[in-house]
């Protein structure tokens, strides 16, 4: 589904933020991206959801050259990717329903065709009673569930989440992980950035990528499963 080969990224004349990043993501797998603050996790995720172009290297997504993709083709490819941000990025003046419906409306889905899917998605994340509320009236965990619903309403093939449990309590973090795991079981490839090793332990079949100073800690680009990785350290 996704292939990075010798990818590097630098801003201006400074040193590379990411260096020689090589890995593959396979359809239907669950991946954790971890590493210390400043390691480059957010930057790598930006490359994954096409918000940033690399300075060098090859990125192939869904069989297409993502580096040299034309501006006209880029939105079409992005629609196959869902993104969940740590800071939610909800539209403050829109209701829960309208925030979740936004991607469908931008894609031109008729109003009468989106009501059912949006209502079902909000029910799936457990926020039916908050359907008409604004984000400012919700807790952090509730806002993050709205953000997840918005990210997956279009049924993306790839779901990218940047520290989605960083602003919630441990109990809510487990609930959010359950939502990501449920999407993965439906066939969506998930990449979840986190510092939380307890969450990774709850998903023992997931693969783990660890960044250190802008490099994957496995120089061959092989992604190891969590038990094997922990056993080697």
C-alpha cells in the first residue's frame, strides 16, 4: 500500500529532519510509530498524509508516485487517507453532526445521502446525545472521538493518527484505541503515533516503527512486532 525508499527531508539549508527512511505498509495491518519527542514522528506522518513533500527519496502510495504527483491528482489520493490530529482541529462553529459530515459534503455527497452514514458514525463513537453540540461544550475525549468519526466517515484505506491519546485520560485512551482497532478489523490500515507503551501492549499483533533522531532504528527497514522488539532491547 505504501512504500518509502531512502526518504530524506530537510528544511532550507539545515540538517535533515528525516534521513534514509525505508519501510513498507501492508494493507489491513496496524502500525505504531513511536520514539522520543523531536524524533520526527509528526514530520513522517505529514509525508504519509501528503501534507509534506520529501527532499529526496521515493514514496509510492496506492501504486502511484506520491512525490511527483500532480496538483490535480493530489486531492484524489488524499481522499483515500484519514487523519486524526492530537489537537482535534474541529471547526468550532459547527455542530458534532456537521463536523463529521464535512468530508462528505466536500466530496459532493448529496445531503439526503449523508444523514444516515453520519448519524451511524456518531453513534459508533458513542456521541449520539451530543449530535447538535458545538466542540467547545465537549470534553477532550469527546472531541477526539468526533475527530476520529470525521476521519473515518469516508472509509479511508489508510488512517493516520498523530498522538491521538495524548490529551485524554488512560481510560479514554483505551477506548480510543478500541475505535482504531475496530477500523483496522474492517480492513483499514492504521498508523498510530504514540509514546504510550501500555497502549502498544494492548495491541500485541501490531507492528512497531521506532524513530530515533530522524532515523528508523532498524536500518534494514524491516518492521518488527512489539514482543520481538521489546525482547531485543
